[in-house]
C-alpha cells in the first residue's frame, strides 16, 4: 500500500523533555475530574454534541447477523460432511475410522465452518459511521522503543503530522536501547517536527536498563497525562488520519467499549517475498478476523502496534502483564471484566514486518506462546455468556488444527507427490471454492476501505497465490513450535531484533 503524503503543514515550535530513570507514579484522573472537564467516562457526555448521522432504512441487529452466519456456517459444514463421505471411507480403510474422521474434521470441516462464518459476517457488516465530537479529548501516545534508531524518526514524523483536532502528547519510551535510538528521537523532535500539528507535545523518557515492553509501557502509563491512552510501536508509520479515526471509533461504538484496536498493515512488503506474503496476511486474515470479532462486541486482541485504551480500564486490570503476549493477555483481562473491545478498520498503521524467515518464525512462535498465556490466565472466558465466546473457542481449536496440518496435511501433500492420495486427493479440492470465495469477499471489502483512505493496493499475483495456497503450510508448523516451547517452559524473549 502506498499512502499519499499529507499536504497540510503548520509551523509550530515543539517542546522536548528528556527525563532519565523513573518518575514517581501519577494518580489517574478520577470520574469527577473527567466529568468536570466535560467528558462522561472520558468521552463526550451529551449526544447533542455529535454531528447528525444518517439512519439506515433497514437494520439487522448484531445478534441477528450472528445467528444467520452461524446457521449458514452450520449448513456448509453439514454439506461438507455429506460430500466428504467417499474421502472418509477411503481414508478409514488406510488408518481407521477414528483417526480418519479426526483428520478430515480438522482439515476440512472446522476450517470450512470458520471461513463461512467469517465470510458471511464480513458480507453483512454495516457498521455505523464514525461520530465527530464538537471537542476532541486529549490523548497520551506511548511509543515503546528498543533499538529502533532505523525507524523511530519516521514514526515520530507520522505522529507529528496527524490531523487530530485535539491536544495529544507523545511520550517516547526508550527502553535501554544500545543503539542511537535516544539521540535520533531527540534530534528529530528538535529539528524536523517544526511543521507538524501545533497541538502535539513530544517528550522522551529514557530508561538506562532494558526492562521489556510491558514494563516500559506501565512506566509510561504512570507518567501519561490523559484518560485516553494510545500505544504505537517504534517501527510503525501512522496514516495522517489514524489518531482521529481511532478516537472517533471509540466515541461511536456502543457503551462499554474500553479499548479499540487499530488496523495494522505491512509497510515493507516490497523488500522480498517473505515480507510480501505477510502483506496479504495482514490485509486478508488479521484485518478480516478483527472486523468480524468487533461486530460481535469482542475483538480478542488490541495489538500493541496501535490501539487505544481507557486509562481507567488499564488500571483496573493492573496494566500490561509481564509476558511475551502482553497485548492479548491484557485484552482478555478486559474482556473478562465485561469490557467491549472495538476495531477501527480505517485507523491505519503500517509496520515493518519480518523480512527474514527466521525472524518471521520467531515472531509467530511468540504469538503462539502469547495465546497459551492468555488461556492460562483467562480460561474462564470459554464459559462467558457473550457472542465473542465463540471466537475464544476457535482459538482453543488452533492447537489441534495446527497439529493436524503439521503432522497430517503436510505429510499428505508429500505422499500425494508420490502417488499416494490418502490424505490429500481430489476430494481436498472441495475446499478451494470456499477459499477463493472468501478471498474475493475480503478483498472487495478491504479494497473499498483503502480507496476511501486514498490508498492503492499493489497487485502482486505471486504473493497472493503463495498466501492462499502455501502460507498455512509454513505457518502451522511454526505455531506448533511455539506451543511446544510454552509447554516445555523454555525461556521467553522478544526474539525478533
């Protein structure tokens, strides 16, 4: 994706503060202080302050869409069971019925159910437009950095040129970097950001010893000034309207929304094929799943790369937990308290994805370990009575799904190359029509979103084909590696630098 550069530049002197070591904890804004400032629970208090919005002629509730998508997915799965009987019969003769039905369930039935539910939900998604308040709330942006000297300058430039109409502070949290991150950040703030948003205020908080991402974010939370907290990774680039869009989505979403995830896309997709394939993973898979989950009031991950939180909600759950999957564990802690987590599909941030296979594998291994950490801390979400509980169960199925792909489907492909069509045969091709239809629906929705942002999508057929047909074959074994590492209690580290 290529963004059109923002033309608006307003000269304004930037204030910079560099603070060493820890600063004493700052007490959070209480409810009376927030209301005194004109914000009910941190937001606009009166509906009269919103601009008018157009009403839909015909409205289907999220629960109605949920039940319809559930019905459609169930019908598709029943059809798949009927159509796969010859495959099941042939495979049972080779390995026995129990193992055959388990493998086909994990290869075809469950993924088919998931894809049909996802496709139906995305096709039915008619989310309300973002509301524009008469006065925008102040925001604190925490930029966690560790050895980001090559990218932090672009991150800060993108934050300085946001079109956000309210005040916002940017706190650069240098977590003991051993490169020139501190000096690059300080220099860019003093020299290059003079033409940015005049309502932006920058400061740098330097910590001499690396403490980890969760620890440095909690330190940043202590010194942040405002009720709305936004996290941004130090290697990311925000679209010029990203901050405004994520705040407007927070204001527009139903009551009880305590956090909103932004939309993360790949920035360096042209570097090589490894990065190029991930562009489609972010564009198709991750974005579509978050969009579906938010429609049913429960985005499962407000990712650290770009998300918004209520400060009070963070304090209620004790801030970011000390683990490798701090963002998913934090998100599940909020969900466990009954919070709703939204998704701003047009609040775009572009991040540098791993461009080496080993780096990519270590990242996805860490994500898999983070998922297991979330289940260990918040397994009770499996039994919570809300629509998003379905997606928690889906996450629980990732382990058997990944195991089946790794130890059955991938070997089945190798056997098929030598003429043994036991696990992979012509019957497997029944999965392809749904896969292609799902890809087309997601592409259409996502492409329209990019057009509204005045962005264009690079058309790279080779990368798309690799993503659709080969990406899972590589990804699933990596995920299994992560599960095994977590079960064996191996040492945890960030592992992608």
